[in-house]
C-alpha cells in the first residue's frame, strides 16, 4: 500500500484536516497528478487559510496543471498570508515562483 493509499484511507475514515490535505496534495504532485494535488491543496487552504506552506505548493500544483492565472492569484494570496504570519521564507519563495511564472507566461 502506498503513502497516497494510506492517506486516502485516513481521509475516507473521517480524519480530514488541513495537514492531511496538504500531505496528500504534495504526494499527488510528486506522483505527477497535478489535478488531484490541486483539489486537495484547495481544500487545505480552505480549512486553514493561514497555512503558508499549503499556499506555496497549491500555486506549484496549479502551475503544473496548466492553470497559470489561478496559480498567480494563489501565489499572491499566499505571499499576503505568509507575510501576515511572519513566515518570511515562504513569502520569499512564493515571490520567486510568481516571478518565474509571470516570465514564463509573458507573450512576446
């Protein structure tokens, strides 16, 4: 049984939490399933809007899912959230990801 299977089993048994969704999202992202990652990470930030790390990989998942406009909005929200919490490193990383995303999606 894989990590994802174990996590999904926990979710199915009612042990839902922002941390579980964040972990599931990260595992799906590692496995190349950006769509499933997006769904779990969206739920993670819905359950805990102050979860800086979840905002960061949510943006990454949206980028990998080919949804750059949504990723841009998520990174912007994540930066605001991280700064409000004093999570300077997460804000800094999201600024870098946002800058790369903007550069990659510019039209000549």
